């Protein structure tokens, strides 16, 4: 059996990118997502391949998913951003940042000025400091041109707020069946993504690298070990990177639940710190199926704490976590749900 392939996809925005959970309101396009959701990347990628005449096995993928889409977060000088959790505080006056999972810490100079930054985007700079990432937006009003009468019409006036050209994103797509390889994903040079693509928005340039999953898992499991530490009572803390299912199934029979077993044992969740709840809609698992809406999902930046009873120290389990970071921790990771990550900011400690 050939090795599972992971495609590391870097996207550089060429025309304003409109990332919105809703369709345009009238002629207004706005941006409310802080990342590119997996289902948006999946839709854009499959559509592009189909436009090029490839036979994308959409129905097969809906029945038996083999391609998993991480959300894409912005990168700054090669540094990946991540959603901040609710225990990351910033002083509104002097901008001092505090991460403390144990107690609420005030800014000494400015009492009552700490504000939780949960859900904002952060990255760790070259000196090991936590920095906040802000998008640059472009905000324009444009006149559409009516191609038939070659004139301008008032109802074609539209306005939009989009993410500025030159912004870079990165995500990984894991392909356990080799389908993307056969479809020639590596030859794709650009993609149209987000809202308003028929008006020229959302053109991104792609750089795609193919990596063996086993190699990534090997390297990543060592990083995870370093982050979690060797202490026996260290909990496993997962940072939510894409809308995530609840921890328990529904008593109404819905089996939408995170898969948090490691080494065949179900981990016990001790605590959840939420940034909030969210919903997603606008994807369809196969052509012809009405678009679904999922509500009450755990939002990005939330933290989940698990008791591991020391079991986590085993190398095989570290690898299992690394693999789940790539393939998702639950069902529906083919459309970008249930991606979580072990990250130093969730451990509140040394960011170096
Ligand atoms: Zn202050």
C-alpha cells in the first residue's frame, strides 16, 4: 500500500477575498470569517478540477470520504496563525498580553483593562512572543458593467469588504485514497475561492507541496511531545481550529460526536473553555442534496482538557494525535469540521 499523501497548500490572494458565512445581501459582499473553512476550500478545489474536465468522484466522496480538509489560516513571514483561546488577555491601554490558564491576571498599571482575545488570530514571533494578527481589508464600491448594453446600471452597483491581495494562507489536505493525486491536484496553479468569484473576487495563487503523511506524523509527534511535556499528570489540551462537534452524542439520536479515543481508549474530557458557539451552512455533500445548516458547534479558539492518566506519553499515542490533527478528530472532517491541535499557547507556558 502506498503511503498516504498530505498536500500542503499555500494560497496567496490575488484579488480581494470575500469570506462570508452568508450570501451577498443585495449587492453587498462582506467578510466575517477569520479563516478559510475546509468546506470552502473543498468546494473551490473540486469545482476547479471539474472545470478542467476532471471526473471528481463527488458522490463516492460523500458516501465514503477519503480526503480531509483542514481550515486555512493566514501565515505571516512563514509563521502560521492560530485562534487565541479565552485565557489570552490583552490590556486595552498598554497592549500587554497575558496567558494564564490558572488565574486571571490583571495588568499591574491598568486595573480592569484586561480584555479576553479568545477567537482572535495570534502567532508566535521569532523571539517567542505572542503577537496578534490583523487582516488588511480592502473596501470598495464598484460599478458592474452590463455586457449586453455595454453601459452601467444602478442595480449593478455593488460594494464589498474583502481580504487584501498578497495575504497568504496555508492548509493541509490529507488524501488517504490517492484520489487527489490521480486528479492532478499538484498541477493546479490557481483557485477561485469565497464569495463573488463570478465578479472576479477571490482569485488565489497556489503552491502545493506533496508530503508523505508518515513523515509529517513522525516530526509532529516529537513536537507534540515537547509541548505536552513528559510529566505524567499533564493533561491533553486541544485548541479548536474549526467548528467542532459536542463531546457527547445527542440524546435525540444524532451521532454527532467528537472521536476522542486514543489507543482504543475513550479519553475523559475534564473541562471545556468556550469562546462561543457557531453554525455553518452552505455546503453540500454531493450534488443535488439541499444545503445543510449545522448549529451549536464549538467555535474556534475554544479549549478542551482531557485526562490521560499518563497514557499520553507513549510514542504511538503522540503519533495518533498527530494523525488526527491532519485527518480531523471526528466525522465530517472531509468538510473541514472537527480540527483541533496541540499548541503551546494552550499550555500557557514557554512559547519558544
Ligand atoms: Zn496595561
